[in-house]
């Protein structure tokens, strides 16, 4: 706590903190209110005298109903869920194996490969999306979930590898050595001893990977075309806008509902998520 | 048969020659201790026997079979680590059963062995607990139990007691000795503590800078050290050393001479040291072989000393004294009355002198 | 069972010493490493290395959608250098990245310092603070778009109520304001990431150092500058590295808010590449625009990596 007069605490702590929290969370509140606000209230210019922005007196579920029944929203949610889970699992598996190899085994190219993987993490998707679209089409993966399930690991694996390497390095070598003397082969020691101990790291990497997958946009935008194949982000962007007309109520409802799975997973695993984020940064 | 033979063993690490031509023969059922300061190569040697380090050149045989190319899992050995290396995500039972599971033993057999080992070590009540719930001593017992259930050909110990507090260390030392007597398995034990080496080993191997200095039974190393290093390493408090010159006039008896010391060499040493007349050698005297001179002690086997520090231990008194320009330690009877800045005369025991070549440091 | 009857040899293998031959192969560190790294290398090779090379090749042809092009050398890049929109995009991207990074760092640091104290509900606050970063960018950006809407903006309403403006502010439609609006949203989204990462960094600093400095007579501001900031630098540099790369290559935010307009006021590398490559089907030129990002990113990355290495060996 800040020592000193009470006013100092308010000026230097409570007010700034409050301001931050307000600014960071207001848009979500706005999302929620808009999603349940009836159209007549919604489309009222801000200069009109009866503009009452911060609450609504007649909440309605119309927008949500429209979203769930008249659009392919449910399909998009399902698509995104499947793609995210599949991509996360693939990336975790690869990351586990690669992370173990790079942190626990001695071989000639260890340093080089580690750096190479780190560098690929720094290649942004917007640099590769045009040639990658071509490749996806050539492999006959265009407009299928596989286009994303196989390409998302490109930015998930480096992160998972790096994060898990950090966890592996903290496990004493003697545990593996003891296991090997006890009769385990190298791969058995890895599987039965090291991986179970690294479970917190696996959870952190998994959660973070899941949220990153859910958040991805440009690959989904470019590789998928049929409305039924789209992910939530792309679907909401392309299907809830007719020409220049934005269906704001449903848009916000879509934004809200589309965020729920991620927020849900996140809320259960906050500690792991933060551990994942800070683990990556602390190296 | 579980003999371990090490032949011309060498290990290079990035240009550092860590283990130099080590030769050892460890007999079946023997408890051999490798002892030496950090970096002497003892742990590296042990790890090569275990298969955890590759061998640069030389051979290792376990039970008359060359094991150079065998991975650890096939060498039929068990190891107890300094930090216990207990699997934190398994309970004690599973920790001990792991090795047997890896070798596809049946459940009944596993249970029988684990229970038997737990009984020997007194940890039956801990079998369902996880390592983090155990004390340091209990963890070390589990580590021992894990090694015992395997019925290996050789036990390897890598400084297992270093992490325990002093009292526990003494306790566990005795336990390890008892278990070895009971099981009779060949054991190789690495430590930097010469007390552990002396108390546990049937034979002790002293190493330094990758080279074996001396191999022998504990008392042999104490009474007849092969060189200055072994003499100074074994025994606590450490042996005192002084550089002396051997002088003799004509055919007279040789004397050892340095600033503050003038000693007439006893007969048995006189012959051995005759050829060093005119040269410098190192004189070694153990603190426990010094005593306060009485009137009946010959004057040519004593020297003057100035007391600098008095440490009363109850069973003896340790005196730090200044002899000439250097300091020595003397362990004397607890009845001695000595104060700081007292001038004393210390007498030697003529049977317990050691001399080392000034250049090679080998015992003369 | 009496343990004294330990005939040590044969019963040890009463279980089994049978191993599959592949196990023996995998005992060798190098083979095991190879097998473990293979899946990762395949994925990264196929979907990063290969497209990268393909992108380079594409950029030196005149390929369009459906038309495999022929080699044209540096023609695309020359075209770009003369393209005024491209130059605007470069300038926008640089400004966008620089301004947002500075603000994200400053605000993130401030927030981290605030969160570094003990107060009730700290864990809950920390969890909520990360929401802008967790929620899919596109979705939260739509909320901002709605908040910025010239006719219905709640921000305008608030400012009007406080008497700060008289007529409407067209946040996204006014070419002079559009970039600022986009910057605001990026800062909003990025502050939590900076804050949480820097908070973790702050928590690794031994509090005794602050105590020692205080006893030595340092005021809070001095303590921050001489003790906290230098120790925080390694973490700060890593965070800035990630953030700069992501921001430089940003697409989603601008795509949703303005699509690059009005009049290219918010055009960035990524959005322009999309517009040219996917929108008008000029694949090779789109690829060239994307690749133009690479040299700048490369320099930034190398510079920061060197700086990190220097800071960490202090």
C-alpha cells in the first residue's frame, strides 16, 4: 500500500487504477448493452435528446435470436472450436517433442535449430498469406478446416516449444538419469517422467495456443470462402454486413457470444495463461 | 559375479582431460569409496560406470562383461543421487516400483520386493505419500529403497549424504553400512568427505585432477600415504607440512632444518633420507602426533611454538601455533593449560613422521 | 521375504530385457533428437520456409490470379517505390508502430507499477485486465467501430455532454483522425499484454534493492530510474520485440475499422498487400508488398536481439 495521507492514495493509486480498468473494460460493457438493446433505441443518433447510452429499459433477445437462428453462427462456432482444438493438440504434441529435444539432448545442430524455430516465430502471417494461399490450394486444402488446422501450428509450435523448453530446463537432469538407470529407455524417461512433471507448462501452452488460434484472422479470411466453413471472426465480419448496412445488434451479439468460449476457458485457467505469457517473455 | 573392472579409463570434455588413465579393480561384495576434492574426476568416473557419460577411451567391465556400449538401462546397476532424484509426481511405492515396471516384472513380484525393501529401511508407513511430504532423511531412504528393490549387480552412490544436516548424515552413514553388510552387493561410493570415505569404505581410492593417487584400506591411507596430497587429504585436522632442509656434517646423523625447526632424524629415516642431504623435502606431522614436551622428551625431537588460537573441543584441545614463519595445528590432551601468546615446546612422536620428496611429493 | 537371499544376477531379468530394435536406435541422442524434431521441421518447412521462398519467387514475376507469370526481375519493387499509396502505407505503418509502442510501453508500465502493490481483489483485477488481449481482436474491434460510429458514437455523446465538442467527430471517416483512432484501439488492446509481462518482470526484482536505495536516500522517482528500470530492461526488450513485430504486420484492426481508408489514411503494409493481392488479384505485386516488410522487420529483430544479449550479460 502507498503510505501517507489518504488523498495521496486516491490520487496516485485508486483513481489511475480505476481509470485503467474503466477504459479497458468499457467496450465489453458496450458490447453487452448493444447486444440486448432494441433497434429503435439502437439507431438513435447521439445528438438526439433521449440518447441514453449506458443502459436500456427494454432489453431484447431479438438480436441473439437472429444470430443463432437466421445465420450460420452456430456452424461458425463449431468450426472455430474444432479448428482451435485440433491445431492446439497438434502444436502441443510437436512442441513437447521439439522442446524436449532442444532442452535435454546434446546434438550438433541444437543451437542452430533452436534459433531457427525462434526466428520462424517472428515471421508474421501477413508476410506469408499470399504464397501460402497458393500452396493451400495446391494441396487441395482450400476451403476446408484442414487449411487452418495445418497452418496454425506454424505460429503455435514455436511458442509452445519455447515455453515448454523453459519448463523442461527447470526439471533436474538427475530425474531422467535415475529413470534410465532404473531401466527406462530415453524415450520412456521422457514420456513417463519428464512430461508428467511438466503438466503445468503443458496446460499453460495449451491455453495460450487455444486463444491464439481463436484469435487468428487473415489465414481464415483468405483460405476459406464458403459461408459454412468460416470461423467466427470471419463469419461475423463478412456475413453480418449487407453492403454498407451493419446489423449492429446482431454484430455485437455475435462479438459477445464469439468471445465467450475463450473467456470461459481463460477464466478457469488464468494462472496458467499468465504463466504462459510471462514464461514466454522471460525466456 | 559382480566385479567391476576399470581399465585405462580416459574422459575428455571439450579439451579438458577430466579422467586420466584410471585403473581400478573392485571385487565382488566390496564397498569402494572414491574420494577427492571437487573436479578430481571421481563423479565423472562413476557416471561412466553408470553409462551416463560416454567413454573417451578405455574399458569398463561389470561382472566380466564389457559394458562400454551398453545404455544404463541394460547395465543392471542402481544409483543413489545427491539430490535423491525422487519422481515428484509419484508416491513412494510407485517410485520404488518404477524400475521393476520398466523391466516388466509382475505385480505380485513388485509388491513383494517393495514391501521387503520398505521393511529394511523402515518406511512402510510412507509408501502412499508423495516425496514432497517427506523429510530429507526419509527421502534418502526412499532413494535407497528404490535401488535395493532392483537387486542390481552394483550400487552406485553419488555423494548421497551431502544434502543432509550433520546429525542425520552420521545416522545415515551407519544405516548405509548396515545395509551393505546385510545385502552384500558390490558398491561404489563417491564423496568429497574423507570421514565418510574412512568410515564406509572397505577400500578407498583417492583421486586428484583425474589421476588416482592411492588405493588402499582406510588405515593404510592414514598410516602410509603414498604422497603429500593423500597425507594432507586424509585425517582431520589435516596434517601439518613444513619445508625442511636435510643437513648432515660429514658422517654425522642427518637433521631436518628449517626456520624454527631443528630435528634429528630417527634412525629409520636417517637411511632413507641420506641421499637427500643438502636438498629440501617436505616434513609432515599429524596434529594428533604432537604433544606438549615434558622434561623427559629428547630435545632434538621437539621445537618451539607460539600459541595463536586455542580451541577447546572437550575431548581434545586444538592449538594453532606459530613455528618459525609458518603455522601448525596440534591436537593435545584436554588437560593442557595453554593460553594465547604462550610459548610452548612441542614434542614429536618419532614413529609418526612423514617425509615427501620436494619435487615429486611422493612419500619417501 | 528375506532380502538376505539376494542372488544378484539372474532374477533381475526375471521380468524382461527384450527391447524393440528401434528402442536401441533411439538411445542415441542424435537419432532421438532427429525423430523428435521431425514433425516440427516438416510443419515449419512446409508452411513457413516453402511459402517464404515461394513468396520471393512470386514477387519477381508478374503472376496474377489464374495467370502464372513470367520472370520480371525487380519490376514489382520498382513499381512499388513509385507508387504513392505504397509510400503512404510505409509511412503509416512506421508511425502506427512507433506511436503505439511508445504509449503501450508507458501506459503498460504505469499499470504494472500500480498492480505491483497489494490490494483487495488484486487477482480478480489482474484477470479482468487481460480481457482486451484475450478476446478475439476482430470482435472487440467491432465494438470500437460501433463506439466510433459518426452518428451513434457513445464517445461523441460523452464529449458532447462534457461540453468538449459542439459538432460530431468523424473518428473513422475523417482522414486526419482515422489513423489516430486506429492507434487508440491498438493501444487499448496492447496495454494489458505489456502490463502483465512487465508486472511479471517487476516481481522478479528483489524488494531489498528498493529498500537499500531508499535507505541510501533515493526518492521514489530516482528509485525507479536507477533500480527498477535497468533491472526491467531485459523483459521490456523482449516484450517490445514481440509487440513491434505484431504491430508492424498488423491487419485485423485496420481491416475491420477502416479497410485502409479513408483515402489510404490508415493503409498499412498488410492491408495494402491484401487489397492488391487478394482484392485485385495482382498476386505478384501483393507478394512484393508483403515481402517489403521483411527487411525492416529483420533489422528491428537483429537490433533488439543484440541489445537483449548485451543487457543480459551485464
